[in-house]
């Protein structure tokens, strides 16, 4: 039996392992082959990603310098602009999303290192239990 190249049954299928799906208005993110011990942390980081992006965006807004540049700084900038020519305009940084993703990845990497310590792992399990016990239910304040 022929199979459509874009058969949703196959596109939406998962490989063996533990996966995390976060759905939100307008989309979803999927993380494949995660350690189940980190699911809550990864999910929380994904939920916080938009807030992190907004905070980074606000912090990265252009604003006037607090002190005027010196004549030496102006000459140095003009020399840089002259040596780079049209390439000066191609200098760019990462997008806010890329920066937030790097932060989330760094958090996951550090958590993996910390979770190798038995005391940290037990404290995390107790934290998860407390979160479940204190979690608000819908229509509960």
C-alpha cells in the first residue's frame, strides 16, 4: 500500500524514548529523548522562554550613551568603518530567541551535572513532590 510522503501518522510519530511536547497558541515545541527527571525543569524553561525573550529584548533596546564619545573613540570608530567598508553593516549578533535558547540549554547542561550528586537528586525529587502537593487546580485559589 503506497504511503503519502506527508502522511501525518508518520510525521507526528515518535521514536523510542521519552519526549516532551509543549503546546501553546500558534504552535508547539518538541524535545526528543529527554531524561524524565528533567521533564518538569525543561517544561518550565520552555514556558519561561517567552518571558526571558521579552526581558532580554527590553534589556537590549538601544539607548543613548550615558557619556558622549571622546574624539579618540570617534576617530577609532571612523577608522573601523573605513577598514570594514560595506562589511561593517553585516556585523550582527544572535537573535533574542537564539540567546534564550542558549540560556535554556546551559540550564539543562548544568542541571545534568548537578543531578549526578545523590543529595541534589533527592532534593529535586522532594521539590517535585512539594510542587505536586501545592499545585493549584483550576478554579482553586
